[in-house]
C-alpha cells in the first residue's frame, strides 16, 4: 500500500505570516494534486503537478514538485483568514488509477 | 449540472438498516469516484468507475458496501446492515478523464445510531 504523509498535521498562524506545508511518499508519483477543503464542503482542486521540479503559482500560493517526484510543498505568502482550511495532497502512482489522499494539514489563520 | 450533486446531504439511520447514497456527476464526466472521510481525517478511497470498464472496487471495506453506476451517469452507493463505524462523510467526485483533477460534491454525512 502506497502512503502519503503530510506535515505539519496542524498549523495555526497570524494573518500576514508565511507558511509551508509538505507532502511526501516513499514511491515516485506519476502526478500529484493539492486540494483545499472547508467545513461542510468537498475538497476543491488547487493544482496538478506532473513534471519533477515543476513550480506552479496560484496568486499567493506556490506549489513545488520535487525533482524525484516523491514529494511536494505548498507555500503560502502573507496568509489571510480566508486561507483557513484542510489542505490535502493526493498522489497517483500509475496513470489511470485513483488518487490516494494524504491525511491533510489543518491550517488556521487568525486575524 | 454545474457541479457534482449528492443526496441526501445528511442521513441518520439505525444500526442494522440499509442506506442508499446518490451521486449525480457533472454531465459528460466519464470517471466517478466514491471516497469516505471520517471526522478530522483524510479521504479513504472506496470505488472508481471509468466509462464502461469494470469498476475498481478495491477500496470497499466489506461486502456490506456496493455501488452501481447506471447509464454512465448517476451512481448509488449502498451500505447494508449499517454499523456505527460506517458513520462518516461520503464524498463523490467526477472528472472528465481519469487523469484530470476531481470535482467533488459536498458529501453525504451518514450517522449510524
């Protein structure tokens, strides 16, 4: 069974601070996705990364895929209360199979 | 429709009863997935439908769980003889192809009492 680990499990910061959360596996991903989930809602896709070393930016969010395609990071600049939520990474090890989700990082941004 | 629709949004059932959860995917999406999320946890894969292919049932936790997808569109997840450990949010997602990002519904919160 391929497992995804995410760290930290919980993170509470003040508005305006920067933060980075991590996702890693012992196996090589064919692709990896990041989602954000708010209470009472389903996860919402933020980004998909496929190429090792790839960096994608979405406003204040920067996603990086490791060169070896075994890990990824999500960096948020100048966090805002609206960034609060559960951040999930999901990895696919073989194309065409279902994505396996990590346990998530629960982020709380305090005003 | 504009998004993935799940019904009911909440379901409370007595232990031992059967329940059916419904998912209406985005029109034209060929891939449909069911996941389960326990309180404060990540998502646990249950079952995956892709077009007319045989579904991947490898995530179903027991033979009390089954799912169908009729006409390549609507899907129903059935849990027979519910147990308290079945309490969770059941999430459905669809995607245009199996390598695209998922669009999730808001889930069905199942409580077995």
